C-alpha cells in the first residue's frame, strides 16, 4: 500500500443491554449485538444511528462505535 493513500480506519458498531446508561458495562457480554465493521466513521455512524433509533425507548439498550484502528495500532 502506498504511503500516499489514506490509511484504512476500521470502526466496530455494537450494543446491548447495559447496567447503567451512563456506562458501557454490558449486563451479558455474550449477548452483545455486533452490528458490523465499517471502513469509515461516517458509515459506522449511520449504522449506529439506525440501531440507536430502533431502541430509543429502551434506556438500558446502548450502541457504541469502537475505533478499531486505534486498538490495532495504538502508537499511530
């Protein structure tokens, strides 16, 4: 891959039932819903928004975007 090309930035969208809506401590990590992995933040935000709006009436359901590229290459 050329240095001039932009770097791939992967984002994971996931969610589930949390103990406290102010945190991301999932009640049952085995039942976390993995929405998908997306190559851009904009695509991930669109997927997150769709899931969050679907569960807007359930205060214990929370969806998040995880910046996988920051976990895969923390020094970059």
